[in-house]
C-alpha cells in the first residue's frame, strides 16, 4: 500500500512557501503531505484520514495551494 502512495507522489507540487520538495507519507491510518525542507519557515503539511481512493483528494488539496 505504501508503494502506491509513493508512485503517486510524483504528481505532488513543491512546497508553496519555499519551493522545495514535498513528500507523501502514510502513518496511523492517515496520509499526509509535508514540506521536507528543514529550513522552511512555514513547514506546511496537509493531513487526511484516507482510504486509498482519497489520496487523489489529498494531492489535489496540496497542489491547489499557491501562496
């Protein structure tokens, strides 16, 4: 299951605050996307309780950010 999340991670846009890579993760029945830049002052993350069919929704929420 985690492998499928990582495959879809290729479609995730960079962090809207620092422009660096964002990563899709899964833990404790939740999926989340977060900025992986330790120097990002905002360090945003987007969480969602998911079934596999909702990963696309999580990615859409993250990718719509344009700050």
